[in-house]
């Protein structure tokens, strides 16, 4: 297994032209498999019905460019894979500037940025350029070439399943379908691979883990078509990994229901392990959570991000790059926060006191020998764990009630278990 270096991983995948099908997607998944050899890869044929969707034709592109009347290439797909609208139909024709302009897309408000645009389900062709480039175009004739094709093929996705002591699962999903975008594309797979390697290194995992790498929306629909009943019967918590690479913010997007166990874990971790975060609502959704949380599916999926998709100025443009947006620290901090959330899930339980009444802690060396007006405050969390250990509160519930970190409560639980004051029951989610 190839050990991941966070920024190195993103640089390795950066040049690949990914889309919702095709060789760029396969190449990306093949690289991920070098880091996760047990990753299972699947192909689903074109026109397969998946939920209310249908797997589209496969798309491939060799080259694309615009030449001026003197044969100079003024736009070239080989220089930036955002230059062509994703899934563009083939074209090879000479046009006047007036005829070409309806097929040119730029962002006047961001004159140095190439926009990211797709047309997956309706045949179209076009180029994306900076607004500065667009304004420099002069009247005359141009040659537009897009050497692409649509054909009967398949959609590719991968999943990794890590077995724990129980079949109950934590589900983690990320997408691999955007071209060279750092935060909105590559940060998710990067943290997912690092998280998977960490999980594989752990001993005696309580829960099983399922980690999915698929194209956004159509990939999640495809995965659900095959695995919906299995997921609904096993998943106790779920995370969508997207936009986890910058250092500017922390963001929380809830599940559709907003009150799932995953929501509780995420909010507790953000409240106790970050300085601040932006709290969004379900109406702010925009990634695979739309599919996984949809009615009749209702998986408890939450997104804990850095700057949320659509909120940072470089989003869906050529400005979303390594260094400018995504940093090693941003990725590392996201990885650590997701490890904390998983650690909460792994260690949460239902504590039950074995003693009738409040136990005498002093004789066990668990209470200050000298009594004064602050004696109980020194062991407040310990006393609170005992007080709420009635078999009706989880350890996370107790941490929330006491407004302390889950890990402080976990430390006290371990002390009380050692002294045979508490016993634990399994979590029922």
C-alpha cells in the first residue's frame, strides 16, 4: 500500500481530465487503488436505469482548441482542461466571431478565471475562457475544434469495505468527476484516502466502514440502485467529504432531517474542537447529500467542510488551485477533525452505574481528601458521568448535558470502569 502524502496526492491527480464517465475517472480510481489496494472497482453500462436516472453515454476527448485566422491557438485544452465544457459534442468548423461567441463562456466579475461548466445530459459544445481573453478577441474568422466522442460504454465507481466487530456501518462518500479543481474536487478523495488508511491501521474497530469514490450525483444514484437496502439496514452514521482543503473556515451542512446521530456527533466535534464554524441549513445543500438524504433513502449524511461549496470566490473556476486555496494544513486539519468524529462514534456507549445511590469515591481515591467549598468542582465531570449513567443516556448525551468535550467524559468513564463503578451497554442508533 502506497502511503499518502496529502499535497503530493493532489498533485498526482491534478492533471487528469475527470468527468462523470471515461478514462480520466478510471485513471483517478486506478491511482486511488495504489493507495487502497482493497478498493473494489465496478463498471455500470450505459443506459442502465439507476433510481430516477440513467447512466449516460461515455465521453472521451483527445484535444480541443480555437485558432485565429493566422493559425495561432488562442485557446488550448492541453493547457487547461477547464477550457472545454464538460461532455462537449465534437466540432470542427470555421466561424466568424459572431458565430463563435454563443459558444464562449467567461466570468466578467472574475476576469482572470476560467469557469467550470458542464452539459452532461444535453448535447452541446463550447469553450470556457477568461474574460480578459474574451475581450481581446477581434472580428474575423476562427477555427473551433473539439475532438471528442460519445459512445456506449460504462460508468466507473469504487468502494472499500473495512470490517469491524459488527455489521453496523459508518458510510463515507466522496466524488471523483471534476477536472483540475483543488478544493471542490481533489480535497475530498484526498482526505477520504487518508482516513481509510488510518482506519485500516486501527485494531478492533467496533463498526464496519464503507468508503465510496464515485462521480457526483449520477454516481451516488448508481451506488444506491445496487446497495440501497444494505445501506439502510446497516448505516448508523454517514459523511460526505467535499471542500475539505482550505484554511479559511469550518462549515456544517446538516442531514435533511437535521437530528440524526451524525448531526449530533458533527455538532459536538465542531463546538469543542474548532474556534468557530458556519452553520448552514438543508436548503444550502449542493453535493451528494441530496441523493443520500432524499425521501425514501434518508441516510444520516452530514457534510463537515472547510469553506462550503459555492461560498468561496475561487469555486468552480481555474482559481481553485493547490496553494492558493488548498493547503497541507487545511487538509491535515480536516483529516484530524474527521478522525475525532469517528473516534466519538467508536467510543460512544451507554454507561450504567453498578452502585445504588451516589458511590463513595473518597475510599477509592477518586475524590479530594480535604473537603472544602470547591471539592466537588475538581471532579465535577466524574460526578456528572455517574449521575447520568442510568442506561438512558449515551456518553455523547452526557458530554452535551455537561457542556464538556466527549473526550473528557471518555477519560472519566475509563477511570470509573477501572474501579468497577460503571458498566457499559452497546450504543443503539
